[in-house]
């Protein structure tokens, strides 16, 4: 089976499980609105790739996000910007499946599809920032996520996820303590079920801030790849909109 991914960057390592005794590298999944994609997203993926020794990271731009207002840029524009941002990194791939799905897009459905394509033994790692993890209990059928994938939470300095769990939703707190692991070995010894927290540097970048800069006529270079900034300028994106 193959992933519905754009591998034009270069061929990806095979995600299929290997023979007995061989270690299977986990595949990382990073979902987001990517409205637009920026260096915070890319650094999160790169840190997870290296720290968790992932085979690859698959970026999945959401179609109709269930938890938030409609994106500002069109689906095809967000897809194009994500494709531009991933260019040149053979370990990063674009997965278009959510963009082409009609109706609401739920991560649980995407992981179910990936699980069916990659088999029951392939370790999958759902990557997210600490801010996203603290809201996990609001996601559709969130408890099933632990059956389908590992969750790798990339925490930024000053935002210790373990400490933040004290004030988190009780159901999420209980799941966290049940599943949290200290070593990346847990990502290889089972296909799903571990929660791993790892550090990443602080990049105070958000898509909201980039859109606000565009609307104010300010420069957005160095917050995101040049190719994405150039795309935004040439398509006059985010100039007319007020932010959420
Ligand atoms: P918006 O500002 O429109 O809410 P965003 O920049 O936060 O967008 P999302 O698409 O909502 O981007 O985020 C996708 C994932 O990337 C989430 O898991 C989020 O935690 C993570 N993320 C976003 N920005 C950063 C950043 N600067 N550093 C690390 N992780 C980030």
C-alpha cells in the first residue's frame, strides 16, 4: 500500500514493516491548517524527526477544520504553500487526503485510513505542540487516537507539559499519566499508545501573527520559507482580512 503523499521532494524511506528483528522506524504525522505554514511548524517536524528517529514526517493540511473558523487562504493555496515549504527536504512529504475530503476532517479518520494503509505493526507518531495537546480532549473521538498512534508532544521552553497537566481536563490528565513514556524506544516497541514529550526551541511564530502582518502591510520574510512568503505576496493573500 502507498500513502497518498506527494513524494516529489525525493523518495521516502519505505514505511512498510520489516522482517523479524529489524527495527521499524516510526512515521510522523503533522496536521494543521497551515494558513500559512511557517518555520514553527517546520522546526517542530525537524526536531521530532531527529529526536524520535522518524522515517519521515507527513504534513497533512486540514480541509474543513472541525474546531475553528474557515481558513483564510483557499484549500489549494494552503496546499501549494505547504508543497513549497517542504521542497528540498527528502524526509518531509505532503499528504493531500484531508484537503480532498468533503465534510468535516477528523484526525481520528485520517489515522484510521493511515493505519489501514500501513498495516497494524507500523509505528505512527502524531506530532503536535503542547498547546494543541492541552486541547486534545476537545477532538472528535479523542480517546481512540491513543489506539491508532503514539502522540509526540513538542514542548517549548517555559511551557512544561507535565506541569501543565495538573490543570488540564481530568480525562486528558488521566490518559496522559496512563500513556506517558520517558524514552523514544517506546515509539518502536509498539505501533501506538505512547505519549512522549520532547523539547524544542521557542519560535514565537504563529499563522495568526503572519496574517496580521500581511493585513498591516508589514514584511513577513524570515518567519516562513522565502518561497511561501513570495507565494503570499504574489497571490495577495491575507491583505483584506481581519484575524480571528
Ligand atoms: P493559527 O495562528 O492560525 O492558530 P498556528 O500557527 O498555531 O495557526 P496550526 O496550523 O494551528 O498553526 O498548528 C499546527 C500545529 O503546529 C499544532 O500542533 C501547533 O501546536 C504547532 N505549532 C504552531 N506554531 C508553532 C510554533 N511556533 N512552534 C511550535 N509548534 C507550533
